[in-house]
C-alpha cells in the first residue's frame, strides 16, 4: 500500500537549521510532502523554509510545540493523509530514519511509531539528568498506560490515520510528547518504538531548558495523571 | 457616642456600596464588562448594602451560625466569594486560550489553502 505521507516540521526561531532539515527530507527517494509550521517565529524561519521549497503554515502567535504540531496534524487530516511524521526543525531527527517509521505504520504494525534513541543506545544519548527524567516517565507510563516507551520525550514519531483522528480533536499545548503517549495508549492505539540514531541539536534551543526542567517534570506529571483520569471517564 | 459612631460607619458603608453598585452598572452600560462577569459583583454589593442598612442582621446571622465576633463573618464571606470568582476567571481564561489557539490554527490553515506562490 502506498501511504500518502506528510512530514510536519514544527519550527520556532530555527532560521539556522530549518532549511537543512527540509533539504534532507527532500533528498529522500520517497518524495514526501513537507509542511513547516512556523510557530510565530521572530526570525527568518518562514523565509528560509519557503526558500528551501517547503509549504509553510504560519501561525500568527506563538502556540508552543503542541499547538504548532496540532496545526500540522489538522492540515494532514483535512488533506486526507494516511500518515504524518513529526521531524523537529532543529535537526536532531535524521531524515534517513523517516522511512523506517513510516514503514511501521504502513505495515499496520502500529498507529504510532516513536523513534527511540535508547533502544539500541546509539548516537546522541542526551545528558544524565535528562535520561533520569525519561526513566521516570517510562515508569509513569508503565503504571498508568501499561505501555513501555523508552524514549517518551522523543518528538520523532509517525502517526497513522487513527492517531491523526485523535490528535485532530485534542493535543496538549505544552510538552506534548510524554502526555500524548497516555492519550494514545488509553484510546487503545498501538504504540511501537523504533530504534533510531539521533544527533545533538544543530541550532536553536531545546524546549526543555535546564531552568524550567523542574517545572517540566511537575507539569508533565500532572498532565499525565489528569489525562489518565479524564480518559478513564471518557472525556476526551 | 457609641450610637453616633456606628451611625457614621453605617452611612459610610451604605455610600460605598451604592457607589460600587453604580460603578459596576456604568461599566456594564459602557460595555467594559460583560453581564455574566458582573453578576457576582452585583450580588455581592447588594448583600453588602442589605447588611449596611439592616445592622442587626449581621449580628443575628452570626449568632445563628455561632460566630463569636460578627465582623469575622464578613471577612470569611468576602474571601470565599473572591476565591470562587478567581476560580471562575481561571475557567474563563482557559476557555479563551483554547479558542485563541483554534483561531490561530485556523488562520494558518486558511492561509495555506490560498495556495503557494501567492504574493505576500
């Protein structure tokens, strides 16, 4: 089956790296459609993306990574795509791994395919404290959602039609990666991790900086627990 | 003397309540606040007005509830009302944020639907 696949590149002030990410995706033989979601950048992200030949969804205000991704997902749903892949605009996600994620969806093996850098422990492994945090979320997911996800903060993921239908309706605004796993699992979607090799970021800043990492842990924990409670009552 | 003092505070509180009521009414008329957000304020002011005029009332209610010091009842009621109103505002802000997000997303999607290569 040929999957109509959309590559969504969320970008907030990534003028230095976004064009390179687009070029990499364009270099793949699969010929995926690309859409860059410019999350209200104040630099030349939009111009760089357009010049590289990508279609740009331009948000008039900064919504955060979740709101930006949902814009891309909604675009995919309206244009009837079978599969949407998130590839961050900072260059951490290597384009040559995209076909592996898509093939998992295409084969019907999963509704959500998550690229994990910890399954085979190759490439960029992040810092010790970050890995500790990821372990903690792995534990939360195992308890609440009964899924094992080794790299829950990974934004490198492919969503099939069923997953797209869900995120079209609801997707968390802030730090959505971990929370959405609970969302997917409790809605009965099949999640599969695929080993990938990631790089360190090529430019820009992580959305999870050190100063706010405590806030991150606290907020995401709350969000996971409340998403769990909400879904048990069938509210989403 | 005591009688005169409480007369004074009674007049002051009636005047304050009335001017607050007037202020809220004016804000609604001018469209600066929506009626739905002013209901709480209107009710609260009315209550204040009632107890300003009916002085014995506060004592009676306090006695009935077993509150030893009647004015503390006023503070408690006020703090309670303010807390409720703040929670209400949080709900409103959350809803506004969601609506704003959806509006922004729709703008981005509509702009894209106009097609590529259009002059900016």
